[in-house]
C-alpha cells in the first residue's frame, strides 16, 4: 500500500492532525519524505503506533517478549526505540538510538553492527549496565544473543 498523508494517518489513529504533526516533528513517528518534502507514514508505522495506543495492552507485555530473547543478559535497564543513525568508521561504529524524544548514542564494534544488521529506522533496544550501553534486537529477528556487541557509551543527549 502507498504511504499515508499525515492527515489520513491521524484519522486512522483517532488523534488530531496537529497532535500527529507534533509527534512527527518530535521524532516519535517514523516518516518518509516525498520529493516535495511532505511527510508520509507507512502502514507498518501505523500498526506500531496503534499497538502503543491500545489501552488493553500492558506495557510489560513487550518487555517480557524481549526478556525471553535477551535472557542471557544480566542487565535489566532496557530502553526500546529505533535507530536514528549508524556510522561505521574502521573497527568501531556509532549508533544513535531514538527513545521517545531523547537520543542515546552507543559506540560498538563495526562487526556487531554488521552481525545485527542494524540500519536506520530499525527497532532496537539499548541495554544499559553500569558504564556500558549495548544495542540489541528482540528475539523475533532470530539473531543469536552471543552476537550482541558492546563498548563503552559515549554520551547521552
């Protein structure tokens, strides 16, 4: 299906146009831009947003699914977001994760980025323990947990 306009996406979710537009500008909604610079929203993104809006869905449901996929980690501080930017330079890579209206940057190995197939726009999880920030993907991608790379974090924006 063709991507939807901001107005059509807002109507589908049952929110106001101005509210949805604020979400787009705050980075809470992933969009693609037309040649004319207009934002368009994919069906998959609408599904993701609708899942977050359902009052019946408990926020812990998603965490428990991810806990199964990341059961080998002792870290319990996990921030769910999407990848805003990936930069690879030699052996290291910088991954910027958007968590709500915040950005988190982690420096991990370039091999870890390639193994996890991290790309801009992908859902990801920042796993934080002490002075380290690790980037992981949930089990639904069927990526073995031993491929999760880690390095010291650079900064939190």
